[in-house]
């Protein structure tokens, strides 16, 4: 009897346990389904996130490529900018130089305009052939300076400019020369004239063609102003032929070199 009771109890436990276990299995199955559903949802979300990430990564890579391209373009533009900046600076310097040169040229043209019109075609003197004999004739009988020597007014430069003009007008090949004072080279600079005749190169001291100097030459039977080679009257005669530093074919070259007419404007004294 006792055993029957125990067996009955065991059967009840087994039946009850089986029922409970069945309930548990059902609950677990539902839980597993829910978990699987959640997993599937999570997997879908993950896939969506993965796709979004992939898209973002693609966009990032595209933006990075664009950034790198823009950075390269920026570096190139920056390099071009500094090159252009250097060119602008160089052009500005060139412009300033040209502006300065233009102002100098305008000032020089203004000086050139002070020279009398048709300076070398006035027919002020009778025409001569470019010979030593004709030069002798011209300086002895036809020519004298229009004014007496006056320092800083009508001195060696004005005298030489006038003489060169007169000689050229008369048909001679003359030029103005500048150099140390022939008779005292260490004391300053002087201007005189070289005449290239067909036979000789002749130095002429322009300042000697006026006043007592001119009369003195005539009294000695000499050509006025001419410096002879081996001359005993002109101390430093050799410097008249070989001691000059600059040669000017005409008045315009002297003005171009000195950028002023003030040293050569004999016509102010002559024509006023």
C-alpha cells in the first residue's frame, strides 16, 4: 500500500512535471521566436547601418578625393599667386623705371626744344670746302665770337658751341670736345673744338677768338684760335689733340649728355 502511494505520487509528479516542462518548452519556444525576430530586426538594422556606413565611407572617400584635389589646386594657385606677385613687383619696378625714364626724356625733349629751330641750316655763313686753306680763310677774315668771354655766362662751353655751329654752318667738319684744362690739367675741365679738315686734324681754342686774343693772333700772322702742334704760345698744346675725354658731333649730343642747355646756350647772348 505504501509503495502504491509512493508510485502514485511519483506518477503525479511526473505528469505534473511533464506538464510544467511542456509549459516551459512552449514559453522557451516563444522566447526563442521573439529573440530570433529581434535578431532578424537587428540584422536588418545592422545591414541598413552597414549600407549607410558604406555609403558614408564612399561619400567620405569622394569628399577626401575632392579635398585632396582642392588642396592640390590651392597649392598650385598659391604657387601661381606668389609667381604673379613676383611678376607684379618686377613689372611695378619696370614701370617705375619707365616712368622715371619717360620723365627724363620729357625733360630732355624740353631742353632740346630750347635750341633754335633749324639750328644747323641757318645759312649764317658763306659755304666753304672742308680744307685747311678754307679754314684759315674763315677764321682769319670771316669769324669772330659775338660776345666777350664771361665766366658762367659766355665761357669756354658757349664759345665752343658757337664756334662748332658756325663751322658746321660754313661747311666744316667740326666737333666739341671736353677734357682737363690743357695748360693746367689738374685744375678743372675745359671745352674746345676739333676741326677735321681734309688734310689735318686742327684744334681750335674757341675763347681766343675774341678781344685782344683775336687781334694778337692777327698781329702775329697766325690763324686766330688755332693750336699748332709744337705750339709755343699754347702751353700744353699736345693736350688739345690727345687730352680730351669726350667728343660731341653737335649741340644735341652735348645736351643729351649733360641733360641741359645751360652750358651751351650761346644763342641767348647772341640773339637777345
